[in-house]
C-alpha cells in the first residue's frame, strides 16, 4: 500500500500534467468561529443581494463535511486563465469555453489516482456551496485579497479553483500568508465602490448586476454597469500581482472575444455559445 506522501506526490504530478499550476492539501475540518462570524455578518448586511443560494449554502461553506460526510482531506487545484484581450466589456474568464466543462475533463485523472488508492471523493468546480476560496487559502494556494478573490504571486487573481474532498488522510500544506498587506489598489479601482473592508457589496458590484441579478436593473444600476456586457475585471486588472501574469497553459483558456461597439442580439448569442455567458444570453431575455 502506498504511503500518504507518495499518493500526494502522484496527485501533484498528475495535476500538473493535466494543466493545473496550483496544488495544495488541507484538512476538511470546519472553519473557525472568526470565519463563521465574518460570513454571517456579510450575509446579514444584505450584501448578498438576490443570491439566496448563498444563505442556503452557508452551513456547507463553513463545514465541508456537509458536502462529503466522510471527508478527511481537501485537495485544491488552481488553473491560470489569464490572456490579453482587447474586449474589456466581458470578464476574461467568460471569453472562452465554459471552464466548468474544461476543468471537469482535466480533473478526472486526478480523481482516478484517489480511486486507485482505495479512496472515495467528491469534486466541486465552482458549482457547489463549498467555500472554495477559503479552502484554497487554507491549502496554501493563495491568500484571499480585499476583492475576496484568491491572490497568488504567480498570476495575481487570474485563477480558476477546483476542490476534491476525499477520505484519504494526506499530508497537508501550510496555509497561505497574506501578500496584500496594506495595498488597497483593487478597492480604489472598483468603478462602483463595491469593495470595502466588509467584503463585496453585490448590490453595487457590476459583475453581480450583469451576470447574477434576475430582476430588471434600476436606472441607478444601469448607470453603475455603464457599458459592461458580462462581468467586470476592474479589480482583477488593477492587482499588482496580476500585471505580469503568464498566458494560460490550458489551451481552451487562451481564446478571446471582440464584439462590435454596439452588438446586436445575434452578436451576443453567437459570442455566448459554449461560454459562461450562455447562462445569461442563451436563457434569459435581454
């Protein structure tokens, strides 16, 4: 039977071969009282806006074992998605094939290593109540910045995250150290002043308004959104650690989109097919 250290090494090598560039392991234990208090305060403040699923999933965020009861370890993988694009009205993460599908295909080999060593697992790729960013910080992937995104020296905030909970006891990594310090560039860069010490106020956040909000935008919200089509990368582009980010290693994350100045409905539909934008333009009136 392989040692936990050997299994972890095999998992790391496989993840790197599959295109991931960040790997860390932490326990699947509950998060601390301080983290619970911060999340509760944010939810109670109303900053989650219409995203009721965040309230419903709060217990699972704080207790990963509500997602997988027999979990012992949490494996976190990160994938850089940065590339240069002239289209700044669409968030960079959405300018290519849907990352859920891309990473789902690439993570299978990592899951196979767990299964081959007698382990059970459950995976989340930004589609569950798991607190993936908090797990990533605990696993040493990067720190949670003031814009609430994972910040890495390697590429700043330009990372997709995947978490695999498993019942194997693997060696853990040291939690990430804060690398943001007193920097508040992302706060100042936010065009709608949605970022504060309390977190992100979704009611002002352009990404929320152009992606998540189900009801019609008010006149004020329309002004806040300005010319954005889907998302907003202002705080990501401002991060000093992301200024010299390398181009994504995963080929599917190198594509970009450029729309006309005044795109038609057909322009938007054509651009959205197969991308994360389809959740809005393919299924909702606009």
